[in-house]
């Protein structure tokens, strides 16, 4: 409940096996398990299970156990919980007692299939294509490009835990070192084990664990066909900061087409959403011409689209020869049977040409060549080679009339059409007449049979049963120019009938790193209003669910949040966020629970993510520490729920708001904070404030507005002691003379200590909305001529709230300031 919300009694909790119930009952678990045992190749069955188990959590849980090679799991040592109160509650699996891990670099846990436990559920679900690709996508994310399970990152994570205990382990040795053997384990044994895991020492089954384990586990997944054989595409730079108009290139080792998006969407859609129209360009039975050449006279021209083949024999089936009772007799056209030309001393080839028409080649997304061949072939479309198999020479070289196949293609294989995806050659198709040409090859002289035949298919849309092409996807043809401040590129390869795993990265252009000069914490909502009945019914009983922190870019360029972390107050790594930038003048939000937040405040607000590590904001105040990518302080302050901090932000539903954030005020000073004017604090928005320009329009006529000496910031039409800008800040009337109107007053009050000492209290009158929109500060002087910032000599201690949004800010002179003559004034500016 602490991690996932709600109360403990809301949950079913299972331990080790289906019959061991920690809390609630096992009926919901047995229901989920029963559903997972249905035919998972049926998408509707899978979707029923997916409603009951958190798929991404489950995949991460399984990946972690497979990586560490957990040998004492999952016949036991697993927990699972389910919030049965929430309408969309799902099962989560939790790690438990995993001490038998990292024991063998080559260990394979992927075969574990324990009845009723997470391994059985996984083996059931992995039969579903959508789950399998989702699993592969997660593997790609964490096993490549600096992911958390790459060699570098796993070693780094291990050392983060190991380094602090390197010497403390001596105490562990003294207490438990002889528990397992007569000669006690010492710190040096621990050091040796550590170094063996890191690949710095040898002599155990877990040598080189972190350097080698990632590749070993990946290959285990590939062997089980849990990971596609089609390689995912690679980016010329895997995300991060790039220059404006950077040209991104994408490569792939697979023979397929790269599809990508620039809006963060997946270039692939699930099979259920795929719309694919099949087109037959060359049917299996159609008009064909073939020839068994006797010399090289046409070697460089027979396959060209304008070659004259009118004298060749024609038919509608395949070409070649076979014995009278051979298996090819029914698929070889009698007119294209060259058995009478076969020689026991020479190798023969066959030229075949098939003419076909295309109305609009631009509509096709895939192109597939289908070939029956005994034993090899080279194929051409409109004179350009598109495929070859078991043919000598390199692609593009023309073969002699008597060339032979490089190896045999058995009769049982040859009699069935084999598909070759040649989508990369779609551009060879042209409107109107086209020619498919294919040279059939035999493996040796004197062969008893020979076969060549071809067909050509195309599709409009791609994927079909393995998933289709999204409307937002584009085929990669040339470098992608990145122009937006933040661009997420997602890419896959489609090869044959298979999609690769997803590669994704976020690119930032023309940004500056986050710093204390450009990033402020503009709101802290540490004590939200209690949950409403609707919110309680949705499973959000705890008011902490509605906490948030708002940040604001006050700089002159977009901010790059890469590497930024909240280290105190809450935990959050901005690298894990939904976005890595805050644009100029914009705000962004971190929330305790995104579901609860959206329920209360609506969708569409700039959410970066949720507080991590089960952290939340303290109701009694706490230290907030925000660090940049180098570990330097961006913000470090401690808010409080007692005066002089705004007390109405504690429990009444108001947020703590930084006053005039654009001026980059000192976050440590309580006078720079106020309670929001509305319940909830208007997250993601500036909130209510009064602009000087609007105040001018309200207080001056059109002719006066055209005269800056009357209505401008320094004007003083009523000839009192305040300029217009000071009247605006104090909430007074600029046209009404009042000798008592002042922005700053000093009163002498007696302290409560035994000496009854007198102290000077500085009182500043302000309009609560106006103070947010202009800059102001208190200055001091000893002679009335030289003025400086007074913050070192005074301290804020409370705010008095009057009617009509008028505030009185109270400051006292610090006790360590010697008795001296001091003058004070308020300086204002727009």
C-alpha cells in the first residue's frame, strides 16, 4: 500500500504458492492464472489477462531475475499483490529473499516454469506475439545504449552498494565469517569475490559476471525466440544534446526496411489495428517465356526490360525438366520443359522472363519475390538484380549461360515457393509494363531434374498478423533533420514478416543545462485538500496522493534536464521523466500519483513524472535539494509549516507559491513564499497576479495613458510620497492624495524577554497580486546617500492579512546588529 496506494486491507497478497494467502483471498490470483493458461495466440485471451496483471512491471520483474540468474525461485520466494478495491487493480510481483543470485556467469533461468508462480505465467504469456515484442522492446531498452542492464551500468550499480561496506564487512566477518566453514571468511574473500564479478580477478564460476552477463542472457532470449532475429536499428547518436538542424542517420544490420516516427509514437501498430491489402503482381500461373541458352551471346542483355523474347517458348507454369514420374511434372509447363536439351556432360541454366503491368507503384509498402528453384537462381526486376540464392559470384555480377548453383536445394524444398522480401527494391517498379526475369541454376551436369518458377506479390500497408505500420511512421531513406527543441525518435526494422525490437532516444537541440540561474521551484504542494468521495471511490483515500512540485524555466533558453536529480525532499531522476526540457517561461510538474493528480486537476498538464522510491513531501516541512548533472546545487532550502512560513499552506489545501519567480528570489527566505489564492494552487499555471499594465488601464484615462509622466511607473499624479509603481505595489489609489500612504513604516515594539528591550519592526504594505508581477527589495543606508541590500541586517517573521488582498510584511532588525542609525526604503522595478 505504501508503494501503490490505498490501505493494506485493500489488497490480496500471495506468497510462494497459490495456496499461501498473506492477505485477502487467492480467488483473484487463481482467476488470473486460469486466464493465462488459455491459448495466448488468441489476442482476446491475452487481453483478458493483461487487464489483471501489470505487464510492464511483470516484464521488469522477470528480466531482473533472469539477469541475476536466480536459482532459488520461482518454486518459492515470490510475492504478488492485487488491489481488489480499485476498478482497474492489477497484479504486481515483488522480489523476495533473492540471495542465490550472481552465482554463475553462464546460468540460464529462462527454462524455469514453476506451476502457479511467475515463471509459469511468463511462459504462458510469451506465446502471445504482442507480449513477446513488448518483452523484446524492454530488453532492447535495458540491454543496450547505456541501459540499466548493460555491463557498465550493472557494474556501477553494484559498486554503489559495495563501496560503502568494503571495510565495514570486517564486522560482518567477525560475527558470521565462520558460520559456513571452519576457516572464517574475511574481508579479503569479499574483495576477491567482488573483483571476480567485475572481471578483475579469476577462479570462480562467476568470473566476469558484469562484463559478460548481458550478452549471455540476451543470447538465451534469442535461442528461445523471445527476442527477434531481426536486429533493431541503431542511431548515429543515441539521443542527448545535439546542434540545431542535426542530421540523424539510422542503420541496421538486417535486410529490411527501417521505419521511424518523430512524435514519440510506435512506428508499428498491433496486429488488431493493422490494415493490409494484398496485391498479386505476378501470379503463380501466368504467361511466361523461357529459354535454355547454349552460349553467352545474351549474357548481359536477356534480363533487360527492352530485350526481345518473342522467339522464346511460352507457357503459364514453371520451367525445367524431370523424369516421367518425377515430382516436378505437374508444376512444369510442357511448353517450357527442356528435358530434351539436358546433357549429361554440361551444366545448364534457364532464362525466364515474365511481363506484368503496374497501375500505381507508389501505393505499395512491401514487395515479395516467390521462387521455386532446383537448385539456385538470380532474379531481376526491369534489369536490376533484386535477389539471388545458391548462386556464385557477388550480387550484381552476371552469370554465364552454363553457371552452376553453389549448393543443392532439395526436391522437397524446391517444389514449394520460397519467399524473399525485396521491399528495398520497390522503387524499381514503374507505372505501366514491367519485367521480372530470373535465371535458374542447376548444381551439376547430368542432374536428373531442374526447376525454376517465380511469382511476385506486394502489399499496401505492412505487418498483417505480426503488426502493421502506423500512420505516423515513415520509411527511412535519408538523414533526419532535427529542428524541434525536443524530439523522441522511435524506430523499428521490418524484415520478411518480422518486426525488430524498438529503439528509441530523445534528442535536445539548442538547450542549456539546468542551473540556479534558470530553474526555480515555483510551487510546493505538500498538504493537499482531503480526497473527495469520487477520489476515494477511485482508490485515492490519502491526501498525499495529490502532492506536487512545480518547476519553472526563468531563463532565456530552453532548459536541458538531463542528469538533474531531486536528492532531498523527494526522489526523482529527471532522466526518467516524460520530457527532458522545460521551454522558456514554461512550467513542469512532478507528482506523487499521476492518476490521482489527473483525476483532481485534469489531463493535459505538463507532467514530468512521479516521485520515485516511494517518496513524498513532509507535512511538517523538510529540506529540498535539487542537483544538476554535475552534482552542483540548483536549489537547497527548507520549507516549514509554521510562521514565518505561510501557515495556510498546511492542511487547508493551498499550495506554497514562490513569489515573483522570474526575479529568481532566494528560496531560503520565507518572505519569498506565500500561500496560493486558490485551493490546489493552479498547478502548471502562473496563478492569479495583477500586471502593472492592467492596473494602469483601470486607473487612468486614455489621454492619461498616452502621457507617461502622469501614468508611467515614475509618475505621481496625486503628489504624495509614492510613485505609480509604488502605489501599484501597496494597493493604494494613484489619484487620491493621502499623506499617510506609505509603502514602508517602522514601529518600535517591546520584546517579550525579561529585559523588555525595544526593537524596530519594519512593516511593508503590499497588494498580494501585485507583488508577484514586479521586482522589489528592501534597501538600507546609514547616511541617506549610499544604499545597499538590507537582507543581512533584517529578518522576516510574519505576514498580516488585511482586507482586499492587502498584506503587511513584518521584518525585525537582527539581534546581532549593533545600535546604529539606519534608514530603510523599498526599491521597485518592472
